[in-house]
């Protein structure tokens, strides 16, 4: 695949002057004094990589993004988090990422800007402690700067992330990592090109509630450039947080951003709002994701990246439409069949929906995506009044196999509010807009509200711990998170009871007292540490053969690597009599089986 600069879609260009106002006639940016930066976020490498149809989508679009950077001759690429979809990406995913970065970001092209700040502070958590293009062992043509998001955040005992691996390869300049939960101090990377000065601030993902509290308590500080004139610097901040309102205290209000910041590049939100929006005295650009990771309305908006040009205190953003993104058509459709007899409602409903889906498929074909004929994503939300209008959505989708990329979840039924809601047949996928309304609750808010009620109050477990575990499970596919937090808190309470040795009739009161003594800050730090240690709990199934010798089948390796069964030999269990198919361990394919003795 190659990128043709003549076919790119520079559909819009927004220019902002030194007084932070849009200017109709942009100043001419001198070539030697302007920073040209490709901005993108939420690439989610590895999403659906085991899907036979969509498995390569993220890699194709990432390659297109890098090709655009080369064609536009940008100074560097700036990523706003979630480069990877999983906290522990598969070896295949890491290998693809490294290969693409090596192909497009290494080379002999000279670097025309310099770094002025103390690199040991900017990159103190990395192996090299310096920007990659100053490494004498590397030949970098296009530097990549990136923060981490909520999907590729540090994990495990030593708090290592996939972004640390990328930094160790020298292919990514990983910045903006912060671990102190009591305060946040953001030190900028100071860059100079000709007469333009850029202060690049980055803050990798933190809990929205925690960061929001720190903003309210004025414990978030942004260091200003020291020796040079502050007003000369263009201040650019990269964030990866909730921008949309997702429940109380679960988002960062844009007006909390310090007024010294000229432009915020906002990651995490997937809908593309790349045209700069002025909030208070700060401009915000939200590139959105480059791949649809849910079948929600926001994901169906045209995917774009930007080429940000900065000259002194002026900036402009040229928008580039991504053409390798799989077409996605989302529609709401109301089943309004007023003159149809009740016994005919079902057939009329099927016919109406079938006709609507055909129109959506035709729309997708008109989007001019690469390659031609790529199967589209289709999501139709059908709003119904009567249960007689509802049918099996999964079965309905099977007639579109080979015509759409997601036949299993094309259709979602939504009961129109105000009518009597009865149990209906829904498809198995719940999209982001399943809870209607502008202030839809996140699941963590529902959990907290439930346990705030005295009759539901927890004592051994903490509502905060369960909430954080659920968020970890949803955001990073960490399916062991709830189990880890429950195991830890049960064990801690048990150990404390052993230490105190209360009488039997005092145990309940003792547990209540332990709950009341629990420090919220200590609890928060403890929860964070437990949830970071992913992979300590292993699921194992024990199967007994005729000789009662146990065979352990663990799903950990396949889940972690995603590259299928290993090449290690598996000893089959003896059959149990004539005609037997043998033990389950001999089936292969679905799990990796080894005898316990051999696994040692």
C-alpha cells in the first residue's frame, strides 16, 4: 500500500492568530520557522486482530497515517494515547508496530528542530533518558512523540507498558508519564525551529475522578519555560481523558485547563472534532480514533487526522481524511406501522428493516474507501413500540454474510420510551449509546450509587475497589481485575482479623470498624497497585484420565499472545475403554494442554 499525496483529502484548514482568534487571511508561515506536526490519537493497534475480516484494519490505517506524515514532510508525529488496544499487546501486534515505525520513521532526512529542555526530566522513565533522534546509534527521519492512554497504560509489578517497550526500541519518544497520586507537575519538552518556540506538555491517562479532584484542589501545575521569554512559546498540551460528560466527576471540564495553554490535543474521545473549538481562552482539537472500536454513532463520523502547523503564536490545522478506514454507516430507524394489523407487524417490520439496511450498504459503497469493495460496518438501531415488531437480530444478520463486516450485530432493537417495556430479543452487543440521554451513566457511577445506599453498603470489599476493577476490565480487557481486587481485600481483612483475634460475637463489629478506619488515599494507592499486577491469577481446568493423572489446561498463554497453540508436544490421555474418543486434552485447537509434571 502506498500513499498518493494527490488523492489526500485536505478538506478544511483552520488558522488561528497570535491573539487566539481565527484569522480569515492567515499569515504566510516561513518554511524555516514553522513546526509541521502530524497529530493523531487512539489508533488501537491490535483491535479485532483475530477477526478474519477486520484483523488487519488497525495496521493498514496506521500505515496510512505514517505515509501521510512522510508525504507531508512533517517535523514529527504526535500521538495522543492508545497506540495499542490492549495493555499487553500480542507479539504479532508489537512486531507489526515496530516494522511500520522502522519503515517510515527511520532514514536520512535531517531533523530541523532542536530540543532545549532537560531531557533527563522529560524522559526520566525511559531507558535512554533522551530524545531518539539524538541517539548516535539511530538514524531517525521522523520522530514520534506519544503519551500513553487508558488501553496501553503501565501494568504489572514493575509498572511497564507497551509504550515503554516502544521507547526502549528507540522508535517512540514516550513522555507525559506521571505516578504521584497527590499532585501533578507537567514539565514541557521545549523545542525550537528557527524563530518559533514550542512548549510541548503531555499528561498520560489518569483516573478521571482523581485528576478532576486534583484540578479542583489546584494541585495540577504546569511548569513554565525558564530562561527564555515565556510569551514566545506556543504552549501545546496533549491529554487522554474523558471530555464528554460521563457521570458525576467522571470527566475533565475543558475550563479546568490552564489559560496559559494555547492548544489542547485531546485524546480518548473517539468522535472526530478536529476543527479547533474555543473553550474559555483555550483552543481544543479532538482528532478522534482512527478505527471504530464500538458500533456507536460517534464512531461513524468520518475519521481524520491533522497536520498542525505552528509559527510563533499562530497555528493552523489541515485536516486529512483517512481512506483506509473501513466504511461505517450508523442510522436510527423508527418502526412506525400505524395502519398495519398486529398479526402483520412482524413481517412488515422485517421488510422495512431489510430495505433500510440495503440503503445503508449502498451508502457505504459510495464512500470511496481503499481498497474498493471493502466490506462495511453497518449498525441500524430500530426503535419499536410493540413487541410484535421484534425478531431475532442475530439470525437476521446471517443473510448479510459476505456483504458486511459485522453480520452478527447489524441490528439493535430499542424500545421507544413511554411504552410498556417487555422483554425483547436483543443482539448480544451493547453499544456506547445504549443508555439514551446526554448524561448517560457509566457503569462505575451505577456501582457507586448502588453501594452508597446503607442497605447495600460493603464492609469487607470497598465500592471504590470494585468500581476501579470494573473500569479496568472494560477499558483494558483485563478480565481478572475484579477477581484480583476481591481476593486481595478478602485476604487483607482475614489477616487483620487473625491479628486482632476478636471473639466470635465481635467479628461483625470488628469488620465494620476496619471498614471505617480505611483511609481513602491509602485505599486508592493499594487498589492501583493490585490492579496493576495483571496476570497473577491463572485460570486452570484439571482433567483426570483413567489413571487419575491430572492434566492442566490453561488459557493464559493463548490469551496473552494471541498467536495460537504452541509447538510444544502434548501427551494425549489414555482412552477409557473400547470406542472411546479419549480424554478432552487430546482435542487440541481450543486450549493448550500440558501435563502438570511437564509444565514445571
